[in-house]
C-alpha cells in the first residue's frame, strides 16, 4: 500500500538547477556555450541577436526563451546591437518507480518536455523570478540554497503553465487578428472572452492581452465601440425605435445600451438623434475632426488629390471636395447653412470664400494661433454645442493623463524620431508631431532631431544621417503626394540602408497613418495617436 502511494504522488522527473549566469554582449560580438550533460535555458532580458543551436540560425529578441537539449553547442552572435540575457543550466533527473526494475529504469532517460525558441507572454513575471534566482545564486546556507531551488521550480511551473501549448507568439497574433476581423463583421453576435479564446485555443487572459496589444482595447470595449458607432449611423439614417436599434447592434438591454451610449457619446441616443437632425448643414474643410467631436456630421468633407481624405474620421458616406481642383462655388450644391473656414485657409483662398458669401453666410474661425481647446470652444459657441465641447475636452484630458502615467516610467530617457517618407526622399517631421509626442506625452526627440531646423528636416535627410540615428523609437508615415507610380513611396523601406537604422533593426520602427499624424491640434486625431503610441510602445 505504501509503495503505491509513493508511486502515484511523486513526479517521475525532477529538474535540478546547476547554475545561472547573467550576460551582456556588445554589438558585433559572439559567445559559445557547450551544454555537456545539462539542459540550457536562455532568457533574453533585452536586445536582439542570432542564435545557432545546430540546425540553422534563428533570431532571439526581448522575451525570447530558448531551451536547448544536453550535448549541444550554441553560438550567439550580435549584429550592430547589444543583448542581455540569463543562462540557466539544469538537469532532468528521473525518480525511479518502486515497482519498476532497475534495468528498465536505466533504459528511460529523463527528458524535458519542450525544446526550441519561444516568445513568452507575459514576460515580466519571468524576469522577476530570474532576478531573484540570480540574486540568491551565491547563497551558502543550505536552507537558502533550497529556497533558490524552489524559486527555479516556480519559474518552470510558471513558464510551462502560461505557455502550455508552447505556440510561437506570431501564431497567437495571427489567431487573435482573425478573431478581431470576425468581431468587426459580426459585432452584434453575443460572445464571451472565454468563447473567443477557446476558438483560437488559448487561455482567456492570453487572448485578452494579445487583443489589447493589437487594438489598444479589451475585447468588450472594442465590441461596444463597434456597436455604438453602428447605432449612431442607424439613429441618423432610420426611424427605428431606440430599443430596436439596441437589439440590432447587439444590446439585449435598452437601459444598458442607453447607459453605454451616453458614456461614449456624451448624450443619450434620443438626444443624439434630435441634435443631428436639427443641426445646421455645415461645411468646414479640414475642420471635420472638430465637427464630429461636437456631434455634427458635415455635408461634405475635405479631400486632397495626393493625400486623400481623413479616413480616420470614418466619413465613408459623406461626399468629398477636392480642395485643389474643385470650384468653391460648387459648395452651393450641398445647400449648406453655414461655411466655417480656418483663418489660414481663408487667407489662402479669400476670393473663393468671398464668392461663397453670395449664396450663404461664411464664418471665419481663427484657429492658427489658438490651442485645440480654444478652437473647439469657439466652434461650439457658434454651433450651440458648448456642453458637448466641455464633455469632449474632459474625456480627452482624462485619456491623455492616463497615457502620460503609463509612459512615465517606461519612456524616461527614451528618444524618438518621426520620419515622413515620400517616393523621392525621407524627411524628419517636427512641426506636426513634436508638440504631441514631446509636450503632451513627454517622449523626447532624439538630439539629432533636435539639432535640425524645421526647414532642414523638411528638405530630407541622407541615408548616412539615418544610419547614425540611434533613437530608441521611430515612427514613420507614408506621404503619397508625389508624381511617381502609386505606392512607390513604400519602396523606400525596401532599400538595403533602411534595415541599417538601429530602431528598424531592433523592431522599434512603427508605421502610423499619415493623415492622422499630420493632423495637428484636433481631438479625435490626437486620441487615435494616443492609442497608436500605447499599442506600439
């Protein structure tokens, strides 16, 4: 009886740590490791390198775990960047079954269940445990050495439990992306995070974490936003009753729909419909962001033959006005009650706007020397929507404050550069992006960027200059206004020199939407920029 209890309760294999090291390799250096009779576990704390474990070179980056079997020779090589990592050696020791013969026991070598290279999600807990293990690795007291063995066991338990399928993170991203696409087209379907996670064969916490990494939102908030956005269209275009719209977009409870709608939009659904249908017909070219912030849908929207329209606003069904080619007299076709012009635009096209006055009243909003809040409040007073303006400003201030707190620790002493890429050259933008990234979010421009005047940066920089730009992060957007073939601006990032830029090599170069980031001092654009930064950094 006693032997059966021991056999059923004890693990058949235990893993005994034999050593731990913390190493840092400078750029263009290499290190060789020989496993002998021990397993080796590599955990990358920061940086990027190539690792060869006998069957080809693979890349390891921050949060990578590499588990190597005994008797392997491992080479790690850095290329123009550094890497820091832990190396743990451990043995797999088989515990003999009391009912198994000694001869049979010796024929069954102890094995670790996984090997290869994986990206661990999340990684913070792994690093905490590794730091503790490393800190106490030189303890001499027997009890303290035993505690460190327990810590190692906890590290293995956490690693295996959180990555039970040991699937590469790239597969997880792909699976969750497919799930996001499904939700975008089926937002009215009633689902739970548990169901969505089960569909892609991951734990709910893994699904939610990857979902937020990809969208900047948790699944429930993402779906609710889709539902609210569609409900706004139905309120504008149909005569359906509120409870019918709520059910159509996926809310089973009208009270909950009303509460979610008001929290998101600032007014109840019925009031939103009434305001939209009683509002004046407004044209305000390139100020559509502020109109939508106030709950006003313009009768026509700004567009540019090279840059397109402000797609981030979602005005798919609003006709466009080509500001370089169309006659401003043609605005009368949209029967506006009011045309609101920015001062800079008015001064550039004074005669055209004066012609507009022949068929309707034209207001001039002086926004060039005012901050976004003042401009929004001025516009709100003209349209009788002061409450909506104050609500929008408060919502944005809260979001910006949360973002600053999240970035304060991680982005301290980190630098950035913003590149504007055309088919002919790459320029450095400061005019449109520096006030937001530096003043609002507290991310510092790289000294090389700081040294450039706006005019010099706008004229373009050389590949040699970019090769020396060691900013921690690069944001880049494609400027499509050129005379080359459509899409030729993207050929710039296929240039061999692009891959030599440090942030590109370190996978810290992020593409963003051109019109969103070139739109300065507009609340919706800035809000989306916050989402971009938090998602990427």
